[in-house]
C-alpha cells in the first residue's frame, strides 16, 4: 500500500521549525507575505485576490506541508508523489516512485538558513516518510537562492534548459532540473 502524507506522524520538527500538513485556514495567514513581490518573483502561480489565493491554496492542500515558528506559518512546501516515466508495460511498477518538492519562505525569516532547513525536512518527508526512490525539483536558473538550497541538501543539477521558461516579466529564462536518489540521500545521512 502506498504511504500518503496524511499517513505520517505530525507534527515533525527540525531545529527551528515545526512541520505539519497545511490546513485551509492557513491561507489567510500566509496571504500577506505569500503575495509579496520577492516571493512572487519566482513562484509558478500568482494570486491577485484573497479569494483566488484561497481557492488555489485549497487545491494544493493534499501536497502541502507548512513550517511554523512561534505558532506562525513561515514556510510553505510541496511534497507531491508522482509517477516515474516508464515504458508502457512497466507503468504499474513506476507509479508513485518519485516526488517533486517546492518551497517558499516568508521574506521576514529569509536569510537565516531556514529555507535550507525546511527543504531538507521536506526531502526527509519524501524519502523516509513516503518512501519514494527519487526526488526532483525545478527552478528558474536565475533563482540563485533556491539553486543553492538544492545544492546544499544534496540534489544534483541534471539539466539546464535554455530559454525554456517564460517568466512573467516577459523574459524567456533558462530552467533547471535537480534531483537526488533515495540511495544518495541515505549515503549522505550515514
Ligand atoms: C528560496 C528561498 C526559500 C530561500 O530561503 P532562505 O531562508 O533565504 O534560504 P537560506 O537562508 O537557507 O539560504 C540558502 C542559500 O542561498 C543563498 N542565497 C540566498 N539568497 C541569495 C541570492 N539572492 N543570491 C545568491 N545566493 C543566495 C544563501 O546565502 C544560502 O547559501 P549559503 O548557505 O551558501 O550562504 C526564499 O528566498 C524564497 O522563499 N524565495 C521565493 C520563493 C522561491 O523562490 N521558491 C523556490 C522556487 S523554485
């Protein structure tokens, strides 16, 4: 049977963060910082109204984990189990074998290593919790902070896609794909 995020024990803790599953009522709390220009610069989705933001938040709840400090949500993460690519006759065995991660931090707490701490915790959730064999994440190549996080938590840059991604500034930017295998994660832990 496949383990889901809801099957795991919550909350989980890092040195400075408490992690739990996202809740519908978190939407309003994060709205003031989630819509800030420094966060929206690199996120995929852009909500222009609170209603829009709530609707989008609700649709992402099954794959969303939040990080709290002092009882406040300061980090939002994605841990989404996905099917690995396979030849058609192997689809059943490739199903749910990998996960995609994402992370966003309240600008008020950025620059203290919390992004790295949170991302590592999400990686642990995916590999030790969900038991996937491979974890992936993507970013715009110009998102240096996110790239550095991926590097620091042991992910490998597996692809740079030249002018592949259209940014909302109107510029075509390079995209990057990063990944780590569960076996590589395990070797780093030991
Ligand atoms: C990316 C993000 C989560 C980083 O959060 P953070 O708490 O500042 O991260 P950390 O403090 O752990 O810093 C991570 C590393 O990035 C580096 N870094 C941070 N900002 C940087 C920048 N503008 N340019 C280059 N490096 C940067 C830090 O120095 C650190 O590296 P170091 O330990 O070698 O010094 C945060 O900036 C954010 O939420 N950005 C908007 C949303 C986003 O980009 N999400 C990811 C989409 S792929």
